[in-house]
C-alpha cells in the first residue's frame, strides 16, 4: 500500500498486459522504450518477433507485466500458424489486452483476425495507434472513427513508441485497469527470459537486418556454449545459425565469409554492451533441412 496526497491508502496494482497487433506495428519497440532496455529484437522486416516475451515494468504504484507477442497475420504454413497461436494464446493470461496498430499502414487481413479474436475472448482492451509521427491529424481522426465502434475499448490512445510520445498517459490508463495485488517479481527483474535466449535473439536480429529475401525467415539461432570467466570480465559464446538449405548457408556465410563476419561483429558489439564485458563470439552455420516443418526441430529451437 502507498499513500496519496490526502494520506488515504492507495492499493498497489499488478497484472499482465498482452501486446497484440499486426506484424511491424511496433509492439517490440514499445516494450523496449518503456523498459529502457532491449528485451525484444526489432527490424523493418515483418514477423521479427517469434516468441512470447515477458517484459516487467516497475512503477511506484504498480508492476505491469507486458507480454510481447508475434504479429498476427493470415499464416498459411504450420510454422506461421504457430506464431499466430503463440500471440493469441496470450489472451488467456492477460488482465488487459493492448491492441497496437500502425497508424500509417492499415493491414485489413491481420486486423480482421485480431478483431475476431478479441470479440470471441471479450477481454478488457485498450486500442493504440502507433507511429502517429508519420500521419496527420485528419488521418488519425478517421482511424479513430473507424475503430471506435469495432469493440468497446476501455480507451484509445495515439502514441509514437519510437520517440515516446503519448506513452506515459497510456501507461497510466493501463495501470488503472489492473487488479489490486502485490508484485509478481523483484525490483531488479525485467524479464523471465534466460541470458542465452537474449543473446540468441540479438544474433538473429543481425541476420534479419543484414540479409534479405527468405534468409531471415529460414533461420533459427541456438546458443551452444556460454562461458563466463570468474577471474576477469570476459564471456565466451558459441552459437549456431540454422538454415533450411545449402544455398541459404552459402548466402549467409557470404564470399570469403564476409557476411557471417559482419553478422558476428555487429552481434558481438551489442552483446558486449548488454553484458558490460568483453565477448568472444563464435558463429557456425548448419543446415537443418526444412526445420520449420519438423516438430522435433521446432521444439529444440524453442517453438513449443
């Protein structure tokens, strides 16, 4: 409990908020912005997020547990269907659903899937239009009129996750919708994900950013060895980038190993900043044929 200015006790609030939206709507950017720490990887390519990732925001009167999820879209393949199911399964855990849409890029097919899911689950939900720095007030007003009757949202907020515009007001509204209760995690915890997972994701992000066509979507990353020295600030990491075909392996490695070297260098620098120590990163590329269709491989790569 805490006290307000009138000395009346104010209850502490805690609960889960599911971040739901189409691919590339800015869910991961939003999470990283509010946590002031990079928990979810980002890129300009859609479907960068593949897993449900917990981000824990500590506020004076609340602890908000955000569930970042893959973008919801019309997925035709079994792997894409898994991503969509991962996102929609967050409804069952959430006290509040935060629907995040890109104000400047409508996605009718994904939005249809999302609104049907929300209506079927009937959660308390808040609607957010992200990237408002890219649209004018008229466009924003039209969007609001289009969506206000789609579902009885608790509130509608325009924000820009990239620069932080409108986020504090949104967080205040979300806090007020959470149930009363003690915090779930200690003050020093911002995610329940392991260090290996966070490192693997940073490597995968560089693959997304530095390769094109089908390569990013055909890759998975595993951290095979993570050794932290006890006598000096040094970490040795051995990781494998898995692809589906030999041709993809060649493209990923590049001429004279240049592409893989660039991926490794960029990833190492970011991991060093994250771990605050020197890092020796060894990257291997391995072909795991059609792993996105292989149930055992999917489980091994963390896609339950």
